[in-house]
C-alpha cells in the first residue's frame, strides 16, 4: 500500500504510519468489498495526517548493518519490563551464526542517562547475580550477570544502550562495544 511512511494490510485491515501517527483501519469483514472500503479509508486517513518528514530519532540512531528485518520495536514506557526504561527501541541483529537483541533509549541529559545506568545496576543486583563496571577497549560497560545470560549496558551521551541476554560474557562485551561504536548520536 502506498500511503504514509509505511503501510500494510492484513485481511481487510490496514495499518498506516505517517508522521507521529500510527493509524489502524479495522474492517468487520474480509470480503473484497471490505478490502476496498478499508483501503479507501486508510488512504483518506493518511492524506489527513501531517508529517514533517523528520527522521524518527530511534530509527535514525540504530545501526543498519546486521539489522534483522521487521525486528525493531518501540516502547514508550516499561521497556524490557523495567519501569525506568522509557522511550526505548529494541532490535535484533545478526552476529556470526546467531543473533543478539540490542536496545537504545534517549534521555534529556547525560546525567539522566547516567541515572538509568545506576538503576539498571540496582536491578541486576536485585534480580540477577550482580553488575560490574568494566571497559571493553575505550567503552565503559556495565556487565550484568542475569543468571543464564549477560546484559551489557552503556551510555553514549544522552543515550543508554546495550545488549541483552547473551550466554557468553566475552561475546556480550564484544557485541556491546560494536553496538556502541555503530550507534549514531543526534
């Protein structure tokens, strides 16, 4: 479907992203008449919505190399099941023979980002086996042993990012450092 920044159809239902809006047209039937009617409505809705054309910060920040198609997710609140993780994007990345989950969250200031790192450390202490501050190359990392996998979290300016649930600690560190280097700041 050619409306908005992105759109798709499932049965007779249409889903459209344009500007800051995500619109759904949900049909009560699946006949060709419903498909046509819902498609017309979706185009009208898209024509009505404003779009500045500015890139979405999280989509612009995430590296494209190795990104698994259709894996990006956005969480306004409670990302990763954590009440302090807001405005967060997650994505899957191909890495060697496997894949890793990465995340990035933006804060207003570097101090706020640092505070999120501190809260993540407290979370790892409470629900995992603890957290350790290390440096992989020149990148300061918070390595969290989460009982069966390692979360590695970092700060890059006003961004908080990391890699989640990697079984091997050395691989988790390497993946986090690579993600840190490829992550684009505004």
